[in-house]
C-alpha cells in the first residue's frame, strides 16, 4: 500500500477541481482504513471550494458523504474488520468530553467537532481531507456500519442530506397522528418526505413551483402546497405540528409560521444568515409557536438512521457521476439541476484522464 493517495482538490479560490496527490496520517490503534467506493456531492462542498464561507484552507479535498470498504483496522478496533462496508459523514472527531459529546451530540461539540475535510486533526495538527479520494483513515468511533440491504451508492447521501432531515423529525418525536410539512424539494427535502412518511406522519410538500405533485407523491407526500399561492397557504393556517424548512437561501418565514398549529415548530436546517424579513412576534406568541435550528446528527443517531433506512427500504435518489465530471456537476448543482444528489463512483479515479 503506497502512502501517496490520489484525489481531486481545489487549490485556490475560483480554481476548478483537479487531480491532486497527498498523504494521510499513518493509522493509529483506533483507526479504520477505508477504500472509498462512493462519495456524495453536497452543496457545502461547492461552498467550500468557492470559499463562500471565508474559511476554506487550500488545497481542499471535499466530500463528506463517504461509503467504502474497510481494508485495515488498528489494534483496538472491535466493531469493524477488513471487508466491511462502512460510511463516514461530516465529522471525523470531537473533544469527547463536553456535555454535547457526552450526550452523543458530537455535532454540537463545544470545542468544535473536527470536520471530515477543511478541518485540522486534533491530535497531529494535519489538515483533514475528504472523500473525493481513494482512501480515508478515521477513528472507529466516527465510522458507521452500512446495513445489508442498503444500496451502498444510494446510501452515501444519507450521511449528510439524510441525517440532516432525519434528526429534527426524531428530536420532535414525529410519528403517527402528526402533520409535517417539508419546505423545498432538493437533496434534503426529498429525504424529509421519505422519512416523515415512514415515521407515520401525514406529509405535505411546500414548494415554490407548481407541477411537482406526482413527484412529491412518489416520494411520500400526501399533499402539495404551492408557496407562492397565498390562498393555498392561508388554507393551511394552524395545520402542521412541524415544518421542516430545507431552503438554503434567505426567505420569508412568516407564511410558514402561520401554517403551524398550537405548539408547532418550524425547524431550519439551512444556514440562511440573519432572518429577513423580520418574523412577526404575533405569529410566535399567539400559537406558542417556535423557530428552531438543527444540524446533521450525532454518531449514534446516524447509525439509527441507517438502520431505519434498511428496515423501511429507504434510500436517496441519486445520479451517478465520474470524478472527471465533478466540475460539470457543480455547475448543474448551482442550478438545482439534480435529482436529488450526485454521487461520485470513485472507481473512476483509477481511470486515466483521457478515458
Ligand atoms: Zn453536506
Ligand atoms: Zn465535545
């Protein structure tokens, strides 16, 4: 096994992703060495490549929806062995001591969890590189078991898009008798429909554009509301226990708040910056409504979600691409032209650029 790894990286703001060679740490006793087979393409990959959040460290190897096969394990690893199909999501480490970490909510680690890429390893100070590469080395604690019965390539986006939708539905104990609205039909939204339906809720898709009824129903929606149609939104006033808002850009929350019933909660899963226009306090006070946020999920809950997906035959709808097509895929992602997630077949990394 050579130490030099092949991957794809952006080397400067504005640069296209291109072949890149790098090294990873030597495996520690608690490490799992994973040969990457598939990697989902998340919108945050694109943001980080473009340095949209101002914190990108170049060279950047993106990718945090990783599925692969274990090829080696450290001496203390007990849960995995060579040959196992495993997953790695957005995080590869956390402090392990703070109260969120002790509660299994590593994503809210008070000492900042270590991201799978664009982070710094807490032990050796080396940069972390993501899944657009042939191999990754991750502590056993942050490695997920991919259950039999899940198609590994379609499972990749569960590790970010999936858990981001699943976690709030569990946090607010969604089940039979609840009414859930999912706002937006992208990577997150289409998973939200599937999960809420499988949990037993009555599910509504709220979307900007008409004509998505058939597709929404295929994904689990019982009803579809068009958000630009104020009459439709008005008819839904006081209706939902939970609104799962997956829109990734700034937008008016007031119409959605009005659709919540008493004690209902609107959960934001997108980082949309300051909320504008302002939220009218009357919408919160008169129905004891809440606005909340939610970020991915802890390791334990991610495993729960993967097992839930296997039990309910849920997968992400994916479009497979070769790594050589990644820059074109980013262009399409910018136009929301994907149903519903690109997944890179990392086998393509082995082919010559001219292939
Ligand atoms: Zn992501
Ligand atoms: Zn912590």
